[in-house]
């Protein structure tokens, strides 16, 4: 089996230099030396023994992304292209620093316990965490944990987008185009997390415009086509409703398809604003006006925070340093105007 020492002898450099390159610490190694070492790794067939390394250092170099999915309706985390961009960026940035990313869906606390018992992890990212028992179990874990969009307590590390502002500017945009009867379509709202904050932003924009909120225009349903169709039919039963704020682009697309099947023209008969700015928003007709949240940027910030907690020195070329302190890191969102909103003012 090829060792680091073998590569060092083959390339004429020190074992320390080879180790630094293998673990992604290339800042102080010339490009020529890096290329020579990488070529030797390929030619000699070197494979790092992560298990042996973890026994010696107690570090596995593995960081897990745990996605809590208590219901089947929320199981589509990695099926959406914009979420895959999040995973891809996270994996790429960790790899540069010599870490491996493991993705795991967990449905309940027992499954979480089993997973944590079986794997020696250096750190954990958590998405979808809303259940108090689930979060309480994680407080017992003596590893760095970063929550994504969890709206957990202030004494944990968390990275979020500004969901309240997203809901607010989506609704305010429709109001600015003359819409006053605006429906709100979402998955579960009342869990204290991002959908609830988008809903609060919606209510805030209505209040700022002096428009009384109508609870009968708030819909909570799944992302499947049948659910979207039933909601579209309910909205269609209110002929005075001229617009919808949808809390995901997939939901917006499902509603749009159902509205078209009912013979409605978009945006002439009804306008819609989505959320995410996923690739889907540019593929449907009309192209979807939506709220953009940069998932690649969010992943990059989360990884920087994790590496900072682990004591990994930042890249010398890093022009966007981040403070490693407990609390929420809130990232901005923005409105992307396309073709799905009519001006009726």
C-alpha cells in the first residue's frame, strides 16, 4: 500500500508537504509542487486510510448534513435543483480543506441516536429541525453543530436567509402593482421556522398598505399536483383574488398548471410570486417572478463557520471572512421580476 512517505520520496519533497497537499492545505505550496504531488498520487495509486487516521487523531474528517424529515411531504430536500446546488457547494468547500460530507435523512429521535452512535463525526449541519425533542437531543452532542433555517435558540450556530423580508417584499411587490386581494399558499406555517416567517412578512406588507388580512385566503397544503389543484380551485372560488404569494417555486408552478387547466390566463387573470429562484422559475411560462435566496452562498457561509469552529485556518485569499460566534447569520434575499405579475393599478 502506498504511503505519504512513498509519495514524498517519489517527488523529492517532505512528508509534511505531501500531507498538507493531501489535506487541502495548499496555501504555502507552489503550484508546480502541488501538480507534482497530485501526479504522484495518481501514478502510485495512493488512497488515504481515513479509518486509521481517525483512530490516531480522533478526527474522522467527516462532517454530516442531517436533514430532519418527520413527514413524507418534506422528503424532497435533495430533489430540487437549487437544494442540490447547496449540497454541491458544501461538499466542494469541505473537500478543499480535507473533509468529507455525508448526507443523511433522519425521521425521528431514535433514528438520530442510532446514526450519531454509529459514526464518529467531526461536525454536523442540521436542516429541517423543528421538533423540540429532536433539537434537545442534539444539545447533548459534543460536536460542532450548525443549524440551517431552523430558527433555534440564540446560543447555537445558525445560518438563515431573511425569510420575513422575503415574504414582505413578495407581497409588497404585488401591492405595488395594484393587487389588494392576495392569497398566501404554503406548506405548514405554524412551526416557528421559515414558512411562518414568510407568512409574517406577508401580513406585515398587507398591514403597511392598510389592507386587512383575510384568514380565508391562507392555504397550507402539500407540494404534490393534487394538493396544488385543490388549492387552485379554492382560490378560483374567490373571483376577487387577483394574486398569490407561493412560498416555493415548485408550489407556484403547481398552482400555475392548475390555473391554466381551469382556463385562466396568467398573469392577466391571476398573478403569482414564487420563492427560491430555482431553475424551474425560468423554465415555466410565464417565467416566474420570485424571491431569490442564494443557496450556494448559504452553503459557503455555513462551511466557513464550521471550519472556523474546528480551528481550520482560513484561506489567505478569502475576501469574505466570517466571525465565529454563536447566533444567527442572516443572509439577504431579493425580488427577481419576470413575467408572472400583471400591473392592474
